[in-house]
C-alpha cells in the first residue's frame, strides 16, 4: 500500500540522506583501517545515531513524530534481521533502537533505511532531536488540529540547522494538538500545545524549560498564544537565546531548563521576545501556501462510511471477556463514527517493554495494510498504534494481534510499563530496568485484577538520566547503585496529564531488587483499600498523601 497520507521525501530530502550515508561509509572505513582513533570517530558516529553501549554498538533510528508506513516497518524488520539479532526496541522518543549492530554493517543499515526515506540523523548529539507528537495525531476525536503538520515543519527547519548543530546540550521538542496531552509537552525543552482562543483562532501555547534527568522540571509558559505562521520565527528566537546564554562549562547544567530556572521565566521571555521582534518579519515567516502544502500531505485517508454499531462486535464482547477488556483499554475514539484507534500493546506479560521481533514487526505491517490504511504510529509509551480501524474489523485485528502476542488488554494499566534498556545494555545505567519490569508484569498479569486496579502508570529508569521517565510515573522506579548493589528508589504522584503535570516525590529509602515487587504490591494494596469511587491511583495519592503508602511499603520490605 502506498504511503499516501503523510509526508513524502522530495529530491532534496533523498539527496541529503544519501550523501550523509556515503560520507559515513567513508568515516567507518577510515575507523576500521585505523586512520581515525575512537576519540576522533566518536562525534562522527554519534552524528549518525551510532552509540557504543555496554556490549556493542547501538543504532538509534529516527521515526519523526512517531509516524510509520507499513513499508517502512517491514524495512526495519529486514534491517533488524540482517544486521542485528532479529528484534528492535521502540523508545520513549518514538524511535527504534537496534542494540547489537556491528560497526562494519552500520553504513549498509543506513543505506537500507534511506531506501524507505528513513535515517538516523539527529538522534544523538547536542542538536534538536527527533520531534515527537501525539501518537493519535490525525485520528483522535478530541483533536483540534493534526500536530504532525507542525512537527514536519519543525523537522525540515531543524535538520542540520547550521546555527543549532552544536547547542550547549541536546534539545527536545514535543507537540500536541489535543487538550488531552498525549505527548508530555510540559516535560520537554520546548512543548507546543495547539489550542483555540476566544476569537476562534488556532495557535500555540509555547512552553519552555521542562525536562527530566538529574534535575527534573516542569516547563513554564513562554507565550500563551502564538499565531501558527510565526512558529519558526519564535522557535529560532528561543534557540538563539539558549545558544547564547546556555551553560557550556557544566554538562549537568547545560539544558535550557537550567537557564530558565537561573534567569527566571520573565527574563527568558523578555530576551526571547526581543530576539523574536528582530526575526518575525524575516524569512522564517510561514506563508499560507507553505502551510497548505505540508497540510495536504497529511490529509486524512478517504475512509468509507462504516456503522458505529456492529452486531458481531457486540456479540463477541458478551461472549469473550478478554476481548471486552481489550476494547475498553486498547481502543480509543476516532474522529469518524464507525472507526476506532487501536493500540497494539508491546507489553505482553513478562516481556521486555517496547521490544518487537522482526516477525512481529512484519505481522504488524500486515495488519496495518489490511485494516489501517497502511499507517502506524509509535507512542512515547513504547506501543504501536493503528490509527484508522473500522469497528467491524476489530475482531479480526484482535485475533491477528493475539497471534503476534500484542493483544494484551493492558494499555494504561499497571503492566503497561515504560522502561529504559537499563544495565542490560546501557553504559550509563546503574541498575537493571528490564528484569524489574518483567517481574512486576508477571506479578500483576491477571487481566481482571489489572482492570480492577485501573489506570496506573509505572515508569522505570536504570539511572538518573531518566530515559524511562520515572519522575512522571504514578509510580516511578529509579535504579541506583550503592557499593555495587542495585537498589531501587520509589517515587509517587508523577503525572503528565495536561493541567495536572507533576513530578513524583521520593517515598523513602531505596529497596533491594528482590523486594521491589513486594513494594509495588504494597502500594497497590494501600490504594485499593483507600480509593474513593472513580479514583485512579494518583488521585488517591493526592488525596491521602504519602504516609499511608510509606507505612505499608516499609512494613512489608
């Protein structure tokens, strides 16, 4: 099926990517020949998304704003089979990582990506990284406007931007087009929220200075309402201020969140507005023609009318409890009656979160072709999404996902865990993340129990860099090392829901690896004993505070 309903590379895009592959191929040749030292080669490989991890090289592949075609996913499966170990890991940046790539194979892998208009540019380095967006973009019933249009505009502006290739630190932008924030915009360097003002105009709230890591912060509103055609001029002004004043003397204080914290949001706003006043009437103003040209590439597919009531679906709901739970947790409202958005859970009980084998990727691509216009999305929660599924096709999609192991009815539930690769792969990690996630998942695997517990987000990081977003988990788990022993620090109350974004608070002393499942079970039991009607875990925590949870956990462990 052709890639019809999202951005197509033009000749300029393809030339740029192809030339970069050729350049990197020569750099790898020189490294293998001993003409470049590792110190000389490191910035070159990182510019092309190639990391040297704990055991092997890792290639991080860009999936801009999380949008994939079935053809591209098949190519990722092929690359993982040919150049890696037959699987990949979908990340919280909506990217894919191959954890066992060989240096001599990396140029061929990049060349294969280029065949389907993909690359690994700006997945590393102190530059503007892969722009992320709502994974329901273009399909959600609550959407004001498709944020992928603007993510693509930002992608084109930021790719190899000569002024912002060597920023003080890496820079992450997220965009949502919905009042329900599925892109976590308040914990990014810049978050953009499309909204409609009292005059009926759609523009951006510009949020700056969010981020996680060793100094987590929630972003501040820099501009309440920015006209859409001024977006690039305002981003350029913000990045220039950061590039000028961001700290380069201390790696841990180099993010824009530290600059905003140190100078204050009012001073930051004044500096950005002054820079913006000088650039807003320049070449960065977006014409209506430019916006319309990009918008046309994201035109919704011509979905035929389908009934919103399907007797076969209703019958299966009644007869099959697991299917009924799957409909409840793994499908979401579509903007068109008779359709649903379907999430394929990459979190079957006991599996590493976010992993998919080559066979599974190919199976997902087949489902997308048959039932979702050949389109897929990657969520920052490490799942895959079919954006356009007719109600009448839901039983077939459920069955096909079941054969792949991706039909777990747990989206948003306690086993839908976000986890970084941790010490199993990452050279920066202090502790393992994946085995902890697997043990928690197995402990709570019974679906009826998960749905009784309700919406509960567990997020696990193997080090303070917080790639698992533990700071904003309802239950956050951080791996720490103490004298060679892996311990796990628990925090409660984190959230990324719009208007309720919060950083978790540390509960108490870290617990040992063999006690972490007991600790989580004690937290859940405390919640179930205390919850009021309709409350989620995080709601109960906010109401009763940390003390009841603390008493139960430390009496248990």
